């Protein structure tokens, strides 16, 4: 009987998404790309979407608000708050879209955890997005996050070549 209850709980669990990437950059640089609003705006947003950081208080309890330009609706806004920040290894924050889309409901709060692990001079990034509303939402966020992380690698490489 307990096994059946555990299986039912697993079936009822909200969908989640995990993406792992290896970047040719030190962990501190990858962490800054997630916590510095200027850097964050350079790579956040899949494909041709451009992020405009309106607010980013990178401290536990601090809020963020990002306007995404070039979405199918023209602009979309996501906001949330930071739950945990452990430089340079971990960020945990809430994620809620401010308007309804086909794949998500406005105000539904999910949780994103970004973990950074040093692998020599490189960094392994693992992004886990939990409490998504549906498998459709999970798949849509998977495309979005993969598009963002596709842009992060080249941006980190270009940024490393710039003089300090």
C-alpha cells in the first residue's frame, strides 16, 4: 500500500525541468553573469528576444523584474524574488509571468535553482525549474532556458576577451 501511495504522489508532482551545461569560464564569471543586471541582460532571452532588467536586487528576499522584448506577444514580463544566494555556487529564485500565455497562467509561481560547480577552469551549470504548471509549460520553458543558455556560452567567451 505505501508503494502505491508513493507512485501516486510521483504522478501528481508538478512537472520540472533540468538542464546542465559546461562552460569554458570560471565559476565566479558565470555567477556574475546571473547576478549583474548589465551582464544578465546581454544573454537572457532565447533567440532574438532581448531582456531588459527593470529591477534586480540580488540578495535573499530581493526582487527582480525582467521585460522580454521580441516575444510572440511583443513583450512579456517575468518577476520573482531571490530565496537563496550562495556566491559563487547557487541561486534559488521564484519565477512568475505577469501575463497569461498559451503555456502558462499569469502569477503562477515556480522555482528556479541554478547550481554552479567548478570543473577545473570550467563551470558546470545545472538549472532546475520546478513546480511548472503542465508538461506543455515545462516543454516551453525548456526551449526558453536552452535558448538562453545557448547565448550564455558565447557571451562568456566574448566577455573573457574584453579588457578589465
